[in-house]
């Protein structure tokens, strides 16, 4: 959800149009008391994506628009993108510990779908962005560790030819060999695991919010009525 270019937005429209909504099967004891909610994490993700897509499609249909993948005139494309992603200043913003700022619109069908699915769009945005970047934050913290800096220096010496400056992009085979010989791979694996525990503790409130909102969204997704098939030959776009 980093600030996107027009090309990236068009790619999202195409991806949304091609999304295949598949059914999910209830499996395992974790689904007890939660009809329609699968126990498998991957199946839960598919259920949430399918529900979000369904709500977006319904929202666009109310405006006489569809995600049908077809050629559109520039003004039609702008209308669809504004309806889908929102327009004007971005109301939602989160600045991460890494320094990156993530923004999003609070209007548009995508935001409306997430508000309906998760109940609190602002709270979900902050929790989802924070949780989705925990590994990046852990890696940023890891790079400041003296052990990582020393291993990186050993890797640099290993990957630098003796007769010329080290190229900007070393040969992948050389880079992989040096990562092992310098101990950089082992240091990164050890430090990242430790730093992940640290950042998860630092953001435990957002992790709790993420789990709560996701669980509620799964129940809402499972309760969505089956979509009404479009009338034959009717294309509201």
C-alpha cells in the first residue's frame, strides 16, 4: 500500500478483474463454533480476499461500473480507478519505524469493502501495515548490530576482486559463496530471529488488534450471502 503510480494502479485493476473467487472448505477442530471459517491459514486468506473482492464488485456495481478486463478510454479508466481506490488527498497514513510512510484513501470501493469486512477501517489499516512490516523493521534493527556489520565487512572483502573494485552487483555464485564463508547468512538468521521477537513485543498492541479484526472479518466473510449471478447479456460497465 505504498503510494502507487498510475501504472501500478492500472495493474491492480487488472489483477482485481482476474481474481478467481473459489470456495473454502471448513476443516479441523478450529472451525468449531465458527461455521464457514476454515482452519487452514492459506484458506482463511483466500476467504478474506474473496470476500473483499465480492464487496468491491458490489460497490462498483452500485455506481454502474465493473472490473471487467477490457480496453477503456482514458476518462473511463480514471473514473474506475477513482471509484475503486478513492481520489483526492490520502486520509490514512502510518509512518513506520523504518522511516517509510504508508498512505491510503479512506474513500473508494476498496476502502469501503475493508471497512465493512473489518469493522474499523482506520484501526485495520494501522494494524495491517504495522504487522506487514515487522520483518522489515527487524531487518533494519539487525543492520545496526556490530556482529552484522563485521560479517558484512567480511563478505565485502570476500566479494571484492583483488585486481579491481568490487562490482555493484557481484556474480550470484560469488555472493552466495561469500555469504557462507563470511558467516553473514548465519549472523542474519540469528539476529533476525531475535529482532523479530523484539519488534513483536514493541508492537504487541497492533498484533492484538490485527488478530481481533482478522478474526471478526473471517466471520463476516463466511456470513456473506452468495453473489447474485448477472443477468444474461447485461454489462453495467
